[in-house]
C-alpha cells in the first residue's frame, strides 16, 4: 500500500526523539495519528505499539530515523509494559546496527579515497614494517626507482639507502619510533634498479595503534636529482664567475693603488704600463659581464632571432674583415672559400658565432699559420655529425620549419695546438677552458663556445669540434638552407 508519510505533531516527534515507546489501545482514538485512521481501517488494525529508532545527527542532536510498529488486528490488545520494553530494545538494536552500517560505509569510502590517493600520488609513497620491509608501494615509487611492485615488496629500505645515510639517520629514526618527534625528513641517495643513485627527500611518519605502539612507517619520496644538479651548477657558476672577476679586479686594484699612492709619479713608463693594465683588465671585465648577460638572455629565450636569407660568403667576409688586424698582428693568414650558399639565419648572431670561433683559432695558433673558413652542403661533406649528434640537433631545434630544409655546414679550421680528446665533449660548457694558462693570458672566460652552442641550437643546428693535438682543430656547425636556393 502507498500512503503519505505520517505527519507528527511537534509534541509527538519530541516524544519519540527521547527514545520512548508508545502504546495505543485504540488507533481510531489516537490524537497524534488522525491521518492514519483510514489506512488503519483498510488493513483492520485495532491497536498498536510504537518504538522509535533514534539516531544522532551531525550536531549530536537526536532525530527519529524511523518507527518500529506492531499492530494487533484480531482484537483490541492490552499492551503490557514489558511489550513496550521489548520492542524498544529491538529498536535500539536496529539503531545501533544502522549506525554501524553507516560508519562501515563511511570507512569503506574513506579507505577507497585513501587507497586512490596512495595509488595515484605524484610522489613515491610506501608503507614499511618497523624493520624496514616494504608492505605497500605505489606506482610512482616503482617508476622512480625502476623496480616492479613485486621486486620492491621483496626488498627493504636498507637495500636502497647508502650505508653512510643509514648511519647518519639512525638516531633520528629512533626518535621517531619513540614518538619524540612527529615526523622525519632527510635528504638521501636511493639506489635505482639500474645501479645509479637518485637524490631524494624522504619524509616519514609512524602509524600507531590506540595504545600508542608503533605499527608501521608511512614514507613519501620526492626526487630532487634535478634540483641538486641545478644547485651544483649554480655553485660552480658562482665559483667560476667569482674567480674570473677576482683576477682582473686584483690587477685593476693594484694598478690604481700604485697610481693613487704617487709611487710612480717619477716613473712615466711604469705609470703608463699601470694605466694600460687597468684599461685592459677593465675591458676584460666588461666582456665577461656582457658574455654572462648574453648567455643568460639566450638560455631564457629573451633574445628574438631576426632571421632572413643571408649569403654565407658575405657572413664569412664580414668576420674576416673584423678580425683581419688581429690576425695580422699574430702573423696569421685568414683564408675564405667562396660559396653561393644561402642560409636562413639571424645575420648578427651567426657573425657572433663565427667571430668567436675564428678569434679562438687566432689565440691558439702559431705565427705563420693559416685559418680556413668554408661552408658546404652537409650531404656533400665527408665530415658529418654522427647519428646521435643529428638527433641532438632536432631535440634542440626551435624552428619548426627547419626540418624541411637541407642543412649546410660551416667549418673553421686552424693549425694550432689542438684540443685534448677528453675535452672535446665539454668545451661548449660554461667556463670550460681549452688551455687554462693560455686562456687566462688571452683574457678568455670560457663562455664564448657556450654562447656559440646556444645560438646555433636556437637556429635548429648543431655544433661540434674535431681535433688532433699538435695538428690543429676544426669547428663545425650546421644551419638550415633552402633546397630552392
């Protein structure tokens, strides 16, 4: 049967909220349930006993969840007090069961939510026994460490942490177990499945039972390898810059100190030398600062390349004109091979690259030697980059259209001292000196080749060097060129 919900008067509802049962000896004389008289008559009900099922709401106030009702239809029953007590006892048990069901449902929902959070966490997470064995691991941790889930669950945290790290953190772990600290965070190197180590931050806390006894560890692992590498680079950069600044500043300070003291007032030749030293070293400082700023702008893409079709021969001729006097002073001959090649590039930036390369060649070449500049289509030249170098070129390419053009190859060849084989892969890094003492004398700071590499890569090309000690070096870089040109 379908019927409307019973409409309790306020006083009736309040009565039921107290958890009190109610006996009705004649349903047709029940002032609190007039709306049910027709229904009672249809089913033949004469008397009833009602026990409320009471629950507490979110504000810890009682509310009537429902009613448990027993009807007497055969005759007008005289309900006894023990009847009411029994029915109310059953209602109370139903209320407890409903509450437990609700709590269990909430617990299941919470457990599912926690499991999903654990499984889908971006950072690695694990549960460890008090002895360090893995109980649970999430996919992020497996991916971070290169292990499958089953492999990790067969290991202990001691298998992954370096022995020195274990010794260093042992006291802190004991403090965590003894509840002297609420959580623990340490930087640690973890062993990857491949055998390499990863720098991580491991955060740990302890889950305890109601008595406060430790049950297991919950650990979160964050990979900070990249951050550590950046910090190392920053430290090395600051150290290199400080060293490069200190040398010219010391010279300038010493020269100016002598001038100010008046000790050279009667020594005009020495006075002139001190002024020349100060001027030379201040120029070196200006070049260093400009190189640092230039490299920063290039690496942060703050410099926009203004590309246009340029004649490669014209670019090389500009460089020869710029450096002719410098080469003549060193008795070095610059030779340029004519070409009709066209290149899609920022003219000023490519001239900057060529000037750096040719200037370096002049610095480390002997008097009477030659430096050759040439450019050829890359597929016509025997000295091509390896497969890996070409792949590197595409990875650094910032020009989406360059892939549709055939690259051409610039070459700067000298007969100088040459470059040690172990330095060919690092000479394009910041503050790397090919010949340390000579570079100091020539005023180099080891930024020129780093700037060249960045400019070439932003054009979608690649740059590298080949060398033989005592025989000279050849620097190559590629730039896109049009098939129709």
